[in-house]
C-alpha cells in the first residue's frame, strides 16, 4: 500500500479509476463495514476512494494520535463537490480546509458561541422556553401516540433561530417551515454516504442552498441595519461585529463567511441535537425509566423548572445521555480529515494529502474498553456486580466503567469521544450539551414515554444519512402528574 517509505499499511485491493470501491460494495453502512474490515486488516488500514488514498483508523491510541498528538497535521478537510456547493467553496467551519483564515473564523465562532452559551444565561433561557412550549404541545396530545421527530425538529430549529437571529416562531410559521424544508432537502441530497463518497446529484442541493441563502441574506441585511457595535443581540450580530473588526488583511473573514456560519449553525445544530434526543427516547422505551424519574423526583421534584445548575445533581440522567452518544454516535466516522503535510501514524509514514477516516463507532464499541459494548447500560457497576464474570472482567487492566463510578459520580472514559477531539473538535459541543440536558430533563420530569398499544418497540439499528438516525417510530407520551 502507498506510504512514504518505511513501514506500509495493510491495504484493500484496488483497480484503476474505481480504487478499492469494488471491495467496499456492501449492504452494511460504512462504519459497520469499516469495523468489520478492521478485524481483518488491522486497526489502521488503507483504501483508495477512487484516486484518493484513505486511511481508516479504529483504535483509540491511533485516533488520539490523529486528533490530538498530531492534531494540526491531520486538521485538513478534503475538497468535495457537494460540500463546495453547500459552503460556497469552503467559507464555513466544518468543511473548510485548515488555513490561517479558517483559524480566525473558528476562533470568532467559538467566542460568539461562548458569549451566548456558557458565558451567559441567554441560551439557557431560550432552551427553557422552547422546552416548555414543546411540553405544552405534548401535553395537548393527551396520551395519543405520535412520531416525535417533527415536533422535536421544530423545537430545536426554534432554539437555533432565536440564538442566531433572534426570531421566535409559532409552530406553523411559514418562515420556520421554510427553514425546516430546505434543511430537509439538503439532508436528503447529501446523506452521509455522500460526504465520504460524494454523489453528483447536485440540482436539488443547489435549489435548497439558494432558498437558504436568500433567507439568510435578508436576515443579514436586517441585522446590519439595526446593529449596535458593542451590544450583540444574537450570534449573527456577534459574527458581524467580529467580521467588521478585521484588520483588512487577507486572513480576514468576509460577509459570506458570516452567512455560511449561520447556515452551518442550523445544519449542525438541528440535525445532531434532534437525532440524539430521538435516540434517547428510543433507548428509554427499551429500558426502564424508573431510575431517571426517581432521580429527578428526589433531587429536583416535579414542578420546579430545571436549570443548568441541576446537571451535577442528576448524574444518572447525564450518564444516560453519554451512553446514548456512545452507543449511537450521530457522526460515526466524523468528517474526513486530511494530512496537511507528510507526517506519520503509529510509526508508519503518511504522505501529505492522505485522507483519514476516524471510525468512532469502532472506538465506542471496542470490547477491549467496553464491557458488552452493544448493551445500553449507563451505569455498568450495578449490572457487573450481578454478573458472574465480574471478577474476571474487573481484573482486565484496560477495562473501563461506563459513565458512573462506584460512588455514583459521573466518570468519562478515555475511549469516549462523541464530539471528536483536538483542533477539529465540534465547535458546538457546549451548546449541544446544554440543549440535550435541558430538553431531556424537562421532558422526563414531566412525561413518561411508552410504546403505543399494538405498536412495536423502535428499531435500534438506525440508518446512516447525514447523521446516524433512528428509523421513524411512534411513542405514547403520558403526563406524570
Ligand atoms: C463537528 C459531533 C452538535 C457544530 C463535529 C464533529 C463531530 C460532532 C463528531 C466532527 C469532528 C471531526 O471531524 O473531527 C456533534 C454532536 C452534537 C453536535 C454529537 C450533538 C449531539 C453541534 C452543534 C453545533 C455543531 C449544536 C453548532 C450549532 C459543529 C461544527 C463542526 C462540528 C461547526 C465542524 C468543526 C470543525 O471542522 O472544525 N460535531 N456535534 N455541532 N460540529 Fe458538532
Ligand atoms: C446538515 C444539513 C444542513 O442543511 C447543512 C449541514 C451543515 C453542517 C453539517 C450538517 C449538515 C450535518 C451534520 C454535520 C454538520 C457539521 C458537523 C456535523 C456533518 C450537512 C457532524 C455531526 O459531523
């Protein structure tokens, strides 16, 4: 297999033009296929995605090398037709290649998120209000069964709309429906397979992108006309202020970058959060909810509105959310990384331009680090004690508990990286955690979720689109008081 001299990587067979694609034809989605192949070819193996030499990494120490130790060397992104259409040729954060301009841009976005997220109560207030409206909507369903996907999607889209441009919508507002509609169109055309192996069906994508850009352009103009420097009302203001402060050099971001950031905040913010909440409810339908409910009842009560300061009081709920992100990572192979320069991995040399797929699914299901990785088990200790293999398993040096230690405190094992790590770590992580906690806690404080009579339990395998999502399921939502 190609490698810059010295040791070489095991590699899938290849033919001209198609590369190894013929060997990748499978009914399995990429993360499962790669996990299977890593058993045969090892923790890092090569393949050719058409002409592109690509490494697939499935072992935590190698993943840490890619993302952290050599994070900067592997911080590039491949150029792809679909993402170029989506981002005006890389004027966003997620799909833009590493460059001084990208670094400035990412820093500005990070600071702007902090301004409204952890650094203030603004996001908390928005999420609390939207979680309350969501609960009112569910309350009015009066125990009827429904598919929660559109309701959750609307709630999280509303959060992002308020955070990004201060617009708040009623459930059927035409502008909100436009946002949901174009987003849905984009998701369908660039399903995740398309991010790894792009397809060329671009017409619909271009249409959706142009609807999106028209809407965001209007918002941008409105904001520019009413902006008070020093007093950002929302993320768009904060980005505009940051953009205007630029030094006039070639590494400054432009207004187009601001527009693409707003677009990306929607895409990333909506798909990931709503999907994680849907997985949470799907898994809770398969498992008893008593422990989450009793923790909430004992530590908070049924009526007091929850706030972020309750997170440390609810370690079990927090562990449930982590276990959901472990067992069904929304981004099971992250976004492809690219070696920016000649470098190395596990002692093997890696030429500049090599693509790297980090198989986070394999990391989160590695039996070396997770006891019974396919079992949903937020708190492994309890089950382990009743397990006849306890003595044997506990003596394994590398064995990690899940998300609660023996005294019931939250623990975070080293082979758990749902947001990635290093220079390309998810820029919305703290935003996402705030949203997940406030939505999940409020929903579970007020409701019990059950499988409707006659319906079957949700399928837990899921489907890989632009993120890994559960198949549609219906659920009965019953008020707890
Ligand atoms: C990137 C996970 C929510 C914005 C990523 C990556 C992962 C991830 C795995 C790729 C890291 C890599 O390629 O190495 C998640 C999960 C979320 C979530 C699990 C929620 C459950 C959000 C939210 C936002 C966001 C709410 C923003 C509003 C981004 C951006 C990137 C990114 C902009 C690209 C970062 C870069 O390339 O430098 N996320 N994300 N994400 N995420 Fe998230
Ligand atoms: C989702 C559809 C949007 O219209 C555009 C968009 C932007 C950012 C993407 C997101 C989509 C899918 C999920 C991604 C996110 C950036 C980071 C996130 C890929 C395509 C994850 C979890 O990796």
